[in-house]
C-alpha cells in the first residue's frame, strides 16, 4: 500500500482551483454570491470563501452546490487542476 502525501501548497492550489470552478458555474448562471448562497442554503460569506479557496469545503456542502447547479457532484471537479 502506497501512502500518498499531499503538500500544503498542493492543497491550497486544489482549493483555489475548485473555488474558481464554483465561481465559473455561478457566473454562467448569472448569479451573485448571495443568490447562490440563498439557493443552496449556505451563507454568502461562506460562498465567497469557497470561491477564494479559503474553505476546505465539506462533501455535504459540495453536494448542496452541485444540486443547486443541477449537476453531478463530480462535475464540480471538471477541469480542476490537481484532480486525477
């Protein structure tokens, strides 16, 4: 069994790229951060933190965001650097 080590830099880069993907989807819907937050039951400042890569977002909140965008949760990771 191989232990995979991910550096803090790689974690930060992954979260920033995931946040950019959420921002891309939000803008494609023409929504503000506040509108997305209302639609998925999260706080506006939380959405802002996700988009800036400052939040290590939980699986449940990823599901809420994906459901709000009417996409599969895996689609949130399309074109996100660091996802294999």
